[in-house]
C-alpha cells in the first residue's frame, strides 16, 4: 500500500515541467487521505530530487500560482511556522468520496471502479488464433495457408501480429 496514491488527472493540463510534475506527484503520495493534511518537508524533497531548498521553495511558490479546478495546487501559510495545504487535491479527493476522517467511501468507490474495469477487460479479451505457436512456428503455419484465409485473419488475433503483415507482403 505504500506505493498507492491518488492524483487528479486534471493536473496533466497544468503548465508543469517534468521535474515539477514529479514533485507534485511526490506531494500527492505523501498526502494524508484520512486527515486531509499535506506532508511537505522541503529537505526531503530537495534530497530526493537533488535540488537546493531555495529551488524547492521557488517550485512551491509556482504551485501557488497554478490553478486546477479553480483552486491553487499549494497554499502556503506563514504564521509561527510555515504550513502547506493542497486545496485542489483535497477537492479532487472529496469528489471521489474521500471525506475527512472517513476515507472508507473513497476506497469503496475505487474498489468498485477497479472491479468494473476488470470485468470489462475480461469481456474484451480476444481469442487468439494459434496461441501456443512461437513466432517461427507461426510464420511457417501462415506461409502454408492460402492468401484468401490470410486476408480474413486480423493481426490482433495473433500473438505476433506483425508476422501476418510480413507473410502477406512477401507472398508472390
């Protein structure tokens, strides 16, 4: 479960560099879905991404200016000490059912979605023709078939679909 985290797909439209995107995903990974609190430690981010803490601060300030779902990626509050919050991420989690101190509905929704997706994938499975043949045996088998039968076969029905194209192309 340590590699499990949620990230809003709308973040893909935000103007982020690759490194900034990785940092934001790291922040999402460390977000506490139970308490809806962000865990941001500049030294950890700087060490993981081999940056200076000033560079990390600049990136977090940039995150304050980028808005997704009409909310900034990061809010920085400086009182006695600096605190961080992730309002757009919090809104995303609440939309999919992760309520503060009650994330059960969110996990239930994700589990239902994954089960539905697995069911759809099982229905889509294509029956392969000649599934036990390796690529050389398949090539020999396809060479022995008449051209009319070859044209009826869909390359997606074969384990190695590119061989069908080669056999048809090299046919006299």
